[in-house]
C-alpha cells in the first residue's frame, strides 16, 4: 500500500508535486521565523547575479595572436541604462542582513563563534579557487592571451572582495554590537562621517587616492550597523525606515547633481570615478535609502512569504546562497566560451553599442541560468559540513549549504524518521534557540550557514516543534526547522 502510494506520488504532474513540496516546506517552517530576512537575502542575491549578467559584456576582438575577449559595459555606451544599476546593485542589503544575523548569533565565546563562521564561509571559496587555479594554469599553458586571462580571472574572482569585507565586519561584530547598544541607530553615523572625510581628502583636498580604501570597511559598516540595530528591535515602526529612505535618496541625488559623483551605482569602464571601487559617499547614502526601503517592505514581504510556493523558492535560494553567489560569473563565462564554437554571437560576444543589444542579452539570461543550475548541482556539495552520524544511531548525513543566514537558519529534513511527541519537538527547538527579545523571538542569529539534512529512520509524521502532520502518505516528511 505504501509502495502503491509512492508510485502514484511519483506519477503526479510536476506542478502538483512542486506545490505539494512547497506546502510541506511551508508547514514545516516554525511560525515565529521571520521569513522577511530570508526574502531580502534572496532578493539581494538575485539582484547581484542579474546585474552582473546584464551589465557585463565580453566582446570578441581580433589581436596579433588571435582573438581575445575584452570587458565592456553597456552603461558606458548607453548611459540611459544607468537606472539599471539602481535596481540591481543590492550590496547594502547583503550587509544589512549580515549585521542582523551576526547580532542574533553572537552570545560570547568569540573565538569559537568566529572560527565556525569563517570555516563555513571558506569551504565553498576553497572549491572555487581550486577549480579556477587549475583552469587558469591550463589557459595560460594553452597560450591564451594575458589580457584575456586577466579579464576572465577578474570576473570570476570579483565576488571574493565582498567575502573579504564581510569577514572583517564579522570579526568586528562584538565592537559593533557594543557601539549600537550604546549609541543606537546613531552608531551608523560614525562610519558615515569617516566615508565623507575620506572622500573630502581625495576629491576636494588633493589628498592621496589610497585614502578612499578606508571606505571599503567604513562604507559597508554603515548598513551592517543598521542590521544590528534592526536585530535589537530599533525599527519597530515605519517612521525610521521612511526617514532613511527619504534622507538617503535626497543625499544621493544631491551628491550626483551638485558634487560630481557618478549616477551609476556600479563601476563603469572608462569612468574617472567609480562609486564602488572603492565605495564613495554616494553609494553609502544610496545604501541607506535601500535599507530604509527594505525595512518598509517587511510587511508586504511577510505576506508574500506566507504563500507556500514563494516561500519554498526563497528557502531554496537561501540553502544554496554561497554556491549561486560564487559561481554565477563562471556560468556566464562558460556560456560565453562555449558560444565561441558557433562564432560571434549577438548579445554574447558583440559590443553593447545599440539598444538591440539589450534585447539580445535578455534572451541569453535563461541560458546563463541553466549553466548556473548545472554548476549548482556539482558544487553545492562544497557547502556541506563534514558528515557526522545521525542522532540516535540512525543512518543519515548532514548536508549544509552556506549562506549569510540566521542562527535559526533553515534546515531541510527529508525522509522517514522516528516517532516523536509534539511537546518533545517543541522543547528541542526552543532549547536550540532560546527565547528572544521583542521581535527577536525564535529568530536567533546567523552563522552564515543553512543546513539541509536527510535523516533515514522510520515513522516521523510530525514536524519538529509539533506544528502538525507533514507526511506524504508513504512514511516520508520534509521539515524546515531552526538549527542552532
């Protein structure tokens, strides 16, 4: 009978099966989990990936030793596309969520806490560097032009700067938390002033250009501190976020119109000033506006995340956030390189010099996404922690997927298991998390990892926390539970 039910389940229409899985994931998620944080992280990841795929053009150019690839930007040749950078440059949201998560997870024992976070971040990075170390050596020995090799490696390794800054801010978390505890939201004004001073030195006072590199830490510390303030319940209503949105927008417009800052919030080839490399005051004020908007969207996002399909998609992205983030440029390069076999393809190897290029590039986005999906299948395992025995001596493996998440991070538990009482499940969950304060209830902070775990056993038909049945009729169940 169970086997018959299983056969019938496998024969269901894919959409029906997807809805069933989404319903189980939704039912298995603790009711007190703030899904808005996960939604913001997923939106930030999507923004970075789509932004890179839209504004990066590798143009096939002839040379003395053969054809090569040159990096060009449609923002340089078609300046009217500048608003695209306002939509897809979402780095401030990454650091907002990172600060929120770090503040929730840090409870003392600094060395152990920091070591765990760094180890979890380093696993997928090691995989990327190892693969591309071999590929780079092969390309060099194969006679690929130095300029092309430089372009390729710059694109692939570019995401690593973000992780470097994130590691530094993570190490500063205890000091940042103490600063927010003492000064509240105004703590973010300190690095904001530092950024303004550094820009004044290099732009207005004729100082050295290296002064701007102070902003790499100071600039992104602003949204990180605002994330910590959010975690401590300092944005209970809409007034504060609305002021940040209005003030940040007004400041950014003023800096662009009257202080000579670029309108693009990403770097543009050939531009005298880049708002990102290193960060300028304009990109920081723009980030403050983004933070305000994100906080204002909490309620609409919360309503959207109550829809099982939407929440299942967000949960899936979060479970593989690091893989998607680190490998999306490799996917772009793989498609670009494979396309060379067919010649010079429009929208892929052609210069972004005409509006038709935009439509051509959009047509390539599904192909990039497919390549990224294939890379995800291969390299998501790099996010996994070392295997350890399942609890109670059962057979199973812990399969982690790295992300900048919460301590109450997602863990997908799939498969048969042991019977457990509702009360026991709830007690176990709260023992992991501990009670929260105010809006922090049950949403303890982030260690940068989500864990996907498959447990094999028998008879589990209830979710951890006792939220109700989630079986599929043949002794299997999916559970998303908090993991401390």
